[in-house]
C-alpha cells in the first residue's frame, strides 16, 4: 500500500512539476527577490547600493503614491456590489428558465474576452459621441455630453464599472457551483416547515453559500487593490493613470516607477507596502468569516 501510495504521489508530482516550476520562476521568485531589492537603489543602469529604509520613508512622503493608494482603497467599493449582483445572477441562472444556458454563456463571455478588446469597446461606449451619452441624454438623465474617461470626476468610477462588468460572470459561475452543491433535502425540509421562497434563500441558501462568499470576497478584494489592466489599457493612450492622477492606482504607479523610470528599488518597496495592506485586509476577512453561519472548514 505504501509503495503504491509513493508511486501515485510521484506520478502526481511529475505532472505538477512543469506548472509549479513556472509558478516558482514567475511568481514566487520575483516576490522573494523584491524584499532585498527594496533596501537598495537598484536601477539597472547604475551601481547598486544598500540604502536601508530610505525607500520606505520616501514612499510615505510621496504624494503620488499616497494618491494611488487612496484610489486602490476606493476601488474596494466595487467588491460588495460584485458579490451581491453575482449571487443574484447565480440564483437566477440556477432556476429552470427557458434559454438559461444561453444567458450563462453570455454572462461569462466578458471574463474570457481580452482586456484590450474590452478597452476598445468601452472606450467607444464612453466617448462623448458614444452610446452611453446617447442613452442618458435620450432619457433626460443628463443634458450635456460627458467625457467619461477624460473627466477627473468620472474617470475612476467609469473604470470601476468596467471592472465590475468584466468580473460578474466569473463570480457568478463560482456561486452557481455553490448553489448546485446545496442539498435539495434542506429546501424540502424548509418547505415542509412552511418557509416561503424568500425565507429559504435567507435561512438556507445564504448560510450554505458562506464559504463561497468568503472566497469570492477575498480574491475580489485582492484584485481591486492591485487593479492594473483596466487602468493601463483605458488610460495609456492619453496619460497613464490620467487625467492627471484621477485613475492612478498603486499597481499602475509601481509599474511606472519600475519599468518606465527604472527605479526598481523604490518600486519594490512600494510593492511590499501594498502587499502588507492586502495582508491586513485578508486577515480581517479571515477573522470575520469565523463568526456565525456554516463553517465548512
């Protein structure tokens, strides 16, 4: 039995090795290497010196970095909205409605669509002569055309909406898997006890979905803080993170300092600060998950 188990484990590790090797090289090694790098002034083109905590002190006095951190925190606002709409969509997609398979595919389509294609589409929709302004002016909601991506008041919110639109299908599929895993016996027992459909959702569905809510909230919070793609492709044609610093997020600013200005030591320090913030939020979500509801772990 032990020899069989060892043989099976060896086979499994052999299959996993290529993937683990790629993850180690392109994910874990850069993370580990950024720690000593953050204590230096490494810039590729000049000699590298150890400078202690200078990069970290510089980051907390860098106005643009603090602005980018604030925008990353604001981005977290979309997390609860994504979760609520994804759960509602999953409940709808879990019912036996005609054409439900088509809608499942349609809702998931933005997830597998290239971010460049999404940026081209939404850049056109958000343009002053785009369909968003046309619809809002036709319905009387606005009277003048709005440059959704060129105005400092609307640029960040517009990009946040694109993030929510693109991510809804992904989280909907996770919640849909969770809904289909809920035992039917629980609904039958609740129905026999006289529970209404709404009471079944509140007392059965939501508690049973709690581990899925926890997982989706955690990964969507991480994605919101380190958002990069949407901001990069939607603002790179004018000014990265623009207009001005209206859409400058921490990941975009770190990219700008590292790969455009070759200030890799400083960029590494800022990356560690952002990682520490994500760690704090993650610990909070883990602790909150322990209170109440069904704990499957």
